[in-house]
């Protein structure tokens, strides 16, 4: 059947339009090179000035970036304040101990002064996280920009979609698979636990009441558990902070994997990595050097930073990261 000239023209026009929209919807390196040429330098300079005096912010930022991307994609929705009657992601259980909000707000203020309404809060999180990890000696990775900010933030979604420290392997695999991430990404992104701290309440059930009868998690090294009980988490509800990678929490290195394989990972989700043959083997490969941790971690971070991003005409550029325009 022959198509009329008009029909052909319409199809070609629609196809071209779709192609242009798809092209515009891609993140790209140097997205702000024309609209705000100093954008990435402003972020980097702020990070370089402040992270040496507050290296713990690096851990806070990478956790924020992770939690943001796992809910509605990397769209800065984790930054939004709750509004009546909506309860936002900030109020979700996994996010109640998030930090770094003031750090992001300070960068946003500088960018708004330089280029009002141009740089998204979502891009600020992505750029600041990369620069902060580099600042403490960690790997660098490409951060293509052009993300736009989401307008929706929902506590229930965050509670359901962010992996929990109590997750077993099946739950972890499901959470990551739902975001287009594989088992290799699971191991590598878990490696971010090489920096930062945890509150006892996020793992104290492993010490005091693992199955509800006052028992201890047999998967946790007994000597390490005894040390935690005596020196850190002295009761089930103790909120003391504990280094996730003792003696190395300010250094981005492989020691987290060494601890996990020695059954000294704090979380059940850390321990879960040893219950699958692939993830356990991959941790061993990283430690042996047959896989380059920094290079592979960088690939997974760039991959995570692309999860369900909003680009083009989708979303907005928030003037204030905590409030929709």
C-alpha cells in the first residue's frame, strides 16, 4: 500500500522530532559550558576548600547521592522538605541520619549568584559527590550533566526503594536490579562503606536480638561482636556512632572488603555479600588486584548517576533545593 506524500512527511517529521527530543534528553559532559561556564569550577573549588576540614562530609554526600538516585532517579528529590500533607523522602527511615544538606545548599547559593536558575540541585549532588571523594584520595569518574530537578518527594517510596542495612542477598539483588544495576555494581557501590560511620541502632539487633530471642547473629565474628558490645553499642537502643571501616574510615581503600570477608562488616547487608558465590568471588578479585577497584567503582558511580534522570523539558531547575519552584 502506497503512503501519501503528506502521510510520509508527517511520519518523517514525527520521527525527527522524537530523535531531537531523545538527543536533548541525554546527559552530556560540559552541559553548562555555555549557560554557566564556571559551574563545575565553583562546585570543585567549594569542595576543595571545605572537605579537608570536614572529610566526613564526603561519606555523607555519597550516601545522599545513592539515596537520591534510588528513588525516582537522580533528581534531587531527597533534598525537598516535607510539606503538609506530603511527607517527603527526608522523613523516610533510611534518610533520617542523612547529612550534607547544608553543604549542597551553600554550593547552590554560589551557583545562583553566578548563574540564576541554570544549574540543577541534582547535578550539584552528582558533581559535589565526585569532587568530595577525589578530595579524600578516592577515584574520579565522569559526571555528565544536564539533570533536572524532580517535583515529587515521597517518604513511602524512599522506605520501600532504598536498600536497608538489614537486607539479605535476595532483597539487595532486587533493589539493585530494579535500578538497572547488577551484582558487580552491588559489590562496588557497597565499597563506599570504606568511609563514614554508622549508628549502633542500624545493626545492634545483630548483637542483642537477632531472631527475637536475645541472640547474636552467628554470621558476625564473635570477637568483633564482643568488642562492639563492650566499647560501642552497650545496649540494643544505643545510638553511638561506629566506624564502618575501623581505622580507615577517612581513607578510600579496599579494607572494607577485607573486613566483610572476615565477617566483620557491620550490617546484615554487608554480610549478605558473602552468601553469594559471585559477589564473594568478586570481592576477592578486588583484593587480589585482578580487578581495579578505583576504575571499576568509577564505572558503577557513573552508571548509578544516570538512573532515571530527568532531562530536557522534564522537571525543573529549583531556585532553592529544599522547595519546588
